[in-house]
């Protein structure tokens, strides 16, 4: 079997902004919905080999109910969700291409009425049932108490239940506990990207117990970020009141301090995009490094619902894997991840699996690695590229990352590879007066 078949859990570009509690748009933000069919179009137009590698497409939606004389909302933590039209399209994709739609209900605060009030609880089950009747068979749910009642499993016996990565499942015991609550797809904590020893233990036990495992392959959040809980709490409100994400508002006093392109280490965009300790994504510098992870998990999850995935695409555009340098002087297109892997050149993490091209352009002739001349050009480019991965310090860093456990204060291999002065914590970067146009919040 193709080892890339149904390998990647990818985000849907949900375009409707929502608020956690309250009726639609009760805060009065200016909502401008874009083309609701663009995601459907890029997936439909994509090569079959691209679609064959998609394990599921996850999207957000919210249950709206009345309680205590107020209208409330329970569902997604991101502050955005799929429109009804987009949900219709996701079920079309599921029916046409056998790519499961996966509902995400990952809110981090859980109203007590879901357990204590029978009407609210039954209303929620009825709401899930409407998706179930349409063919939904995969759902991320963060509410442990609700899972522990067994009501969801009883009412939807064919549903595959995922925990959320925000449950921070980082050892075998935590995984076993969730399995016994009824979860049958376990999303591992992002810290396991840098803890291969524990990942191997969890992988072995997951296989023994017959559950699927998912590892978050792309992750820009700081390891063990002290702001993470607050981020997940405020994001739905920021998305609604500001019409944007946490990363354009409150992050100016947290992660933009070390992530902002114009305000880190002298304004180097290269370091912003590449320094591994800034995030916890898998660093697949070689095919062998990818294989090491791939042998241990069933799926890789790509984050990004706050990003403008496939944004700007045209009705004739199609999804693909793309590699682009910041100056756009070097661009390559692959129809599938397998084609990237089969190049044999490494640098797998530098390819974007949520890219797109427009079929009526000359992109295929100029960039597609199925073209033998372009393939040779790509092989030559990656062979000759001057990159940190190829230096002695970079090779040492990449070798250490899978088991470094994110203990950066006592390591500093990332700084050594990139020629930076050692620092113990990202949160010490840019502490002081507001350097990124931070507007005081009253």
C-alpha cells in the first residue's frame, strides 16, 4: 500500500467569523464573505494523487442554544467556522472522493448545563445527529464530561471520536485514559514532535489497542507556550470583535515579540520562518527523518484554520504541494507529497501542502516537477542550495530535534546552527517598551 495514502489531516478554510456566546454578529463586526466554493474547487480540480493523500478535512461549526434567558454558542475555539454552503461542499467532497469531513468542537470552556440540563444536552445530541444523518462519521470533541456519559457513543455508534490536541496527551497513561473514555482517534500533543522516545511508546500502545494516532506536523506555537490557554480562551472574541485573529491583536504582547518578521533578530525574515525552536513542527530535512515519524503515526495533522488557505484562488485553480523562495525566483510544483518525497532531495518541511496554482496559466510548463526538465532543475537546486540543514551545526541540530524535548534553555543547538547568541526563553525576546505598535487595551 502507498505509505502516503490518506496520510494528512488538513484544515478547511472556514470563512464565517463567529463569537463564542451570543447570536450571530451581535457585536456588529463588518463581515464580508468571499467565494464560498473556492475550497471545493481547488480540491475538485486537484490531481487524484493529491486527494488520495488526504485523511480528512476538519472544519468548525457551533451549536446555538437558549439557556438562562440568553442565546449561547458552543463549538469551535478559533472564532471562525464553515458556512452552510461550505459544509454542503464538504459533504460533496466526502461523497465524491471518499475524503471524510471531520467536525471540530474544541472549545476549551465547557458550560455546566451540558451535563446538568437535559434539554440542552438533548439539543446538542440532536444537533450532532443532523450532521450524522448527512454522513458525518468523524468528530473532534473536547468535552470530557460529555464523553464520559457515553451518550455520544450510544447515539452515534459509527462515529470516530477524536480528542483535541489541546488536551495535551503526551504520555501513554493519558492516551489510555482517553481511550477508556471512548476516544478512538488520539491526537498526540505537539511536544511529541521533539520526544521520539515517548512517541515510540505511545505508537506501540495505540497499535496494540487498535486506535488511530495523529501527530501535529505543522505548528508555529512556542513549545509549552505560557500564553496558550489565554489564546484559546480569547480567540473567538478577538475573531468577532476585531474581524481578525489573535495573531493580529493580543499577540503583540506575546508571540509577535519573537515571531514578527520586522522585529526579531534584526528584522531577518529567514530566521523568523526557520528557527526550529520558535515552534514545534516536525523538521523533515531528509526522507529518512520523515520515515522515522511516518512509521509511528497513522496521520499527520496540518494546522492553519486561522490562515487564508487557498485564499485568492480562482475557480480553475487546483491544490498542490509547492515550494517557493521568498523572492519567488525558485518555484516548484508537485501534484502530491509522494512526488516531493520521490525527488529524493530532502527539505520536505519546506514544501507547502496547501498551495495552489491556476490551470489556465503556464505554471505547469514552468514549475511542475512532472516535467523532466523541471525535475532536473529541482534536483540541481536542492543539491546546490546553501542552507542551514547542510552545515555541520545544522546537521547536528536536525539530528537532535526529534528527541530534544524542547529543553532549549540547556541546549542552544538552534542558535548555534543559525549563528545567534544563546538565549534561554523566547519570552525574553523584545521585552520592554512596545516595539510592534502595541495599542494599550483598557
